[in-house]
C-alpha cells in the first residue's frame, strides 16, 4: 500500500501556436492559447498509477492554479487517480518556483505520510524544472530527477533509470522519495470511458446548486479545494510576495527580416549557391 | 561583487565539462570589471584531470571536496557540500550549468537558501536597479521560446542562474591566473547517501557540434529515413556534422543526439544549412546564432527564411542531389 502524490500543472499549449494565437505584429496572444495538461505531468501520473496498480494504495493529484485547472484534475480522475485537490487562492498569484514549491510542499505535508511524490521533469510554459527538486528539499525527501524508465516496483524500493545526460544511471531508491519524470518514461494511458462517464460532472462545490450538492457528494463529484488558510501558510511566502525572482521586462520575439539572397532551382542556380557557400565559408574562416 | 560557479566534470572521461569553462569566463566578465573575484566549487570523486584550465578563463580560486562515493550524483550530499561552500563564500552571484546535474542540485540549494533562481538564461549582465545598486539581469526565453523575459532577484542573495552549454562564448585569448585550489572541509554525514547506483551505462556520443564549422540539418520535410541519407551525404561532402529538428527525430529519421533547439543542442557553427525545416521558434533557439544560415524549403512562407541569409524555394530531394553532384565534380 502506497500513498502517492502527483504534482500536475495546467499550462498554455506553447507547442501549437498557430492562427489565432499569433497577433498581426508576429507576437503571441497568450489568451488565445488552449490550456493543456503539462505533458510530462501525464507521464508522472502514469507512473503513479502503474505503481499503485501493482502495490495498492492511493494516487492523489494536486495542482496549484486557478479554478480553470479543475480541467486537468478531472482528466486525472478519468485516467484513474483516486483523489484530487485544487490548491487555489488569490494570494498564490504570480508565484515563482520557490513560492510554488512552498505551497505544494505544505500540501504534501498536510496529506501526510506520503511515500512517493511524482512530478513532471518540467512544465512547458517556463521549462524551469525547478519545482520538483524544490519540493523535495522542503519535505526533506530523497530525489531522483530525469527518471526515464521504471524498472522494478516493490514494497520497499523502486529501481529507476535516470537520464544522466552523458550516461544512463540505474538507481535503487527506498521510500519516501520524489521522482521527476521525463516523456521517455512511459506512454500515458487513455482516459477510462466508465470513469469519464462518471466524473465528467465533477466540479468545484460552488458550481453545484444546493439541491444538487447531496447527489454530487454521494458520487464524489465535488473537487475539494485548499486555500492559504486551509494549509495554514505564511502569507509572505506565497505568490508574488514569496517570490524572490521578479519579471523585470517581457519582450515578445518577432521575426527579424535578414538580408536574404534567393536562388532559383535550375542546375546553374544551385551551382552558384554551392559556390557562394564555399566562398563564404572560406571567407568567414 | 563575488561570483561562485559550479564546476562539473564529465564522469565518463574525467574532463571538465565545457559549460564550466563557459561559465567561468562569463562570471569573470561580469565581476572582474567591478573588482570582483570568481570562485569555483567542485565536489565529486576526484578533481577533473584538466581543472587547471579553469584558471585560464578567469577563475581565481577553486574550492573542492572529494570522496569516492561522490562519483555518483547523490543529490542530498551534493546539496549539503555545495551549499556549505556557497554560504562560506557569501557571493552575490551563483552560476550553475543547466546540465542534468546542475538542474538536479541547484534548485535544492536555491530552495534551502530561500533565494531566487532563473533557469536556462541566454544573457546575463550587471546593471543598476533602483536603490539596490548593481544587480544581475537574467534574460531567458519563456513560454515555449515565444517571449524573452528579463528576470531579476532584487532583494535576495545570492542571485542564482543556470545556463545551458553552448550559450555563452569562450574567449579567444586566455589569461594566466595562478592556479589556487583549496580543499574545503566537510563533515560528511553517511545519511546523505540515500540512493544505490546499480549500474552506469555511458552514452556513446556520436555527435560533435562544438567543433563543427558546418552543420547540415534535416527536418520533417526530408520525408523519410531513406531520404535523410541526402542530409548525411551533404554534411559529409562539406565536412560538417548532421543536425535535425525535433520533428525529424520524432519521426525516427535520425537519433535524438542530433536534435538542435530548445530541447536539443545549442549550436553556433559558421554555416548552418536547414533542409526541410520550417524554422519554428524552438528550433531557432538552438541555431539562430550561426553566422550564415542557408534554407532549403518548398514553402516560400516558411519562417526559416526570415532568419536565413541564403535560400532556395524548392524540393530538397531535387536540390541536394545537384549540390552533391557539383561538390564531387569540384574535387
Ligand atoms: C517545449 C518544446 C520544445 C521543443 N524543442 C524543439 C527543439 O529542441 N528542436 C526542434 O527542432 N523543435 C523543437 N520543438 C518542436 C518545434 O515546435 C517544431 O514542431 C519543430 O521544430 C518542427 O520541425 P520541422 O521544421 O522539421 O517540421 P515542420 O514544421 O513540419 O516543417 C517541415 C518543413 O519542411 C518543408 N518541406 C516539406 N517537404 C519538403 C521538401 N520535399 N523539400 C523542401 N522542404 C520541404 C515544409 O515546407 C515545412 O516548412 C519543440 C516544441 C516544444 C513545444
Ligand atoms: N502550480 C503547480 N501545481 C502543481 N505542480 C506543479 C506546479 N508547478 C510546477 N509543478 C510541478 O513541477 C514540475 C516542474 O515544473 P517547472 O519547475 O515549472 O518546470 C511540473 O512538471 C509539475 O509536476
């Protein structure tokens, strides 16, 4: 039996920036980007579910974010998560990794006796890969980052493969431990149809009218929230206040027009291209 | 202003990682003009064989602690040791390579020091900020590379940042700083060792972008694994290395080691020939610093043409064979 917590984040789909999401000046219109489940967090969830299926226990999915982030919690329920929590508070806005990891760490402590914490390697909106390790530090767990495969599951240890960049490391770890998981580690399962039919109605308590609340409770449709007060957090360590890093300036990247020399596709044109390439190469050398 | 740089070696060949030299030089250019010094911090089983090289790039002092158990990345032990070194030095700036080791340990230390850390910076500079005096400005791409954010840590010290290999340039001229290495005393606690490393499999790195003057890259437009042979042949004919977009890697045309971009290698060759690559922002993040960019693409609207210096609109399966024929005639 294991108590497993998966950290998941809803992110803007930075991979599919097309059409509407581009403004005429060539910059990105953030609000037009669809919000998705951070891809590597799905790999973390898949790993959590696999381990639970083998050893028994419970998978909790927690996210710190706005109300809209219930979407990924519902998706977690569809995939097989046992319990989900939305950690939300206006005071959490504009949190950097230090403030985010503080809130998540306190939520994990509140859940209590957690054997395994799983995070994605990184979130595609910031690509910082810092939140996982910073949570591990705050809850004082051992960690393995860049987990690219799960080799063995047992009650007193896991054997994982770590992508050590210049080498692959096969590592045996006991519990408790925090792992950050890469996209190579597994293929996330599809949502389960039966669970989808059951949980598509899941929502925050405030969105059920009073006469529906009882029914919602019976069916586990109410997604619980945790606020700054619920977690007894120090306000100065949350959100913008608790974030040592500040965004000083943002610049959208627009494509710069270079001086481009075009060549035709006739053999003579291509020969000229090769000659120019060689000439340039010799010159810049 | 004092800077501390995490020194890392490649455990496979026991040599310094290039990013350590790049960061030493960067730290030197940041603090030296202000009369500041650069301290390197290292922990592991033994010093890198060529650690004296660091001093030629601007290092003033190297602090180190070795223990044979630290041949493996025991995150907690690394954290305690490096954090103690940083606390002893009291630097304003701390730089780590954004390697799989740096990104494992640096966030632990930032969390423990309760300070800010900015990952994957592409530019670092020092300037005044309000009444705070001189601080570090950290520029990094965010949002899938679609914006450039300048991040500061105005009220906390040290100001921490990570930088990927290949992003900062190495200088042409070397310094002759004297070699000064010091063992840093550590009260090693066996409880810091929590993981058991069962097996280490070195990855054979087949790609060397650092010493390549020419890179020929193929993307999704190459169309198949068989066609990718054209990219390899063009690279061979020009004496260059083979690169790829992530789409080409995802389609299985070529191994991941060849990927260039935000999640691949950052390259800076003299010539970069992009074949069948649209030039999405994440790809450009890895190659737009090339001195000359040549694009072959059948779509005249492909964004790659916005950053290219020379271009051909056409089918690479027709164009590259002509180039290859002409190059072999030349010989
Ligand atoms: C978080 C994140 C990280 C990423 N990291 C990277 C990264 O590190 N590196 C990277 O490259 N991408 C990365 N990407 C993916 C990136 O967004 C693009 O999807 C990818 O670069 C597209 O590759 P491509 O240009 O080969 O393919 P496409 O965009 O599909 O372009 C193919 C091009 O080939 C042209 N073409 C087709 N047929 C021919 C032909 N016969 N002759 C000539 N031209 C032809 C087409 O006109 C088109 O322009 C990342 C994405 C995300 C979200
Ligand atoms: N707000 C959040 N809520 C829950 N998990 C998060 C949050 N932010 C980051 N994480 C987790 O930390 C990982 C790394 O995030 P990042 O440091 O932002 O790249 C993500 O893949 C998530 O697993």
